[in-house]
C-alpha cells in the first residue's frame, strides 16, 4: 500500500535509492577490510529517535550511537547522510544458509500512520517490502 502523500513517498524513495547505492559499494569494501569480522555486513542503528512525519525533513540524531557488536558509527563506515531526511533509516545484516545480506529499512509517518519499507541486498529476495503500514 503506497503512502497517502505521493510527494513524501517520492522523497523517501529518492533518499533510499541514494543510500542503497552507497551501501552496495561500502558494504563490499567493509567485508574485505576486516573491521569487525570478514564476510559480515555492517549494521547501523536508526538515524532518528523520533520517526519523521508528514513530509517534514528532520536532522538525523544518531550521533555516535553504534550497535552492541561493533564500535563503528555511520561516519566511520563512510555513509554520507543528508543534513535533513524525510524518513528514518537503519541497516540490518543477516546470514542465511546461502550467504550474507543486508536490509536497508525505512520508517516514516504519513497522516498518523507509520509506514515501513525494506530494500534487500542478498539472496533472500522475499525480504524486500514496499511501503506498508
């Protein structure tokens, strides 16, 4: 189900496309540099403590927060976030029987409903989800 506000959906999709392109390059570089564990994808926490809503762009407030199993931040990883974003994102790695992958997850509120989208990189294509409340 698409967002009610098509301008908001377009802005979020454009951001996700840019971030996904960065991630494809950075994740492969990360896997070969042995920062935490070779062969494992990088994990990054949510960019916003309060989910952006209703086409109001907000500044990411993730700061130097890191997942519990790694010490690198978004900056350390090399991901360039815009100064203000229409949605919150996070990156979650996974290991399946056929290999490693990651999910780029997005959250946004539109007219009181929270929507989520998942872009998958890896063999488990069923993880991919378009905008859903």
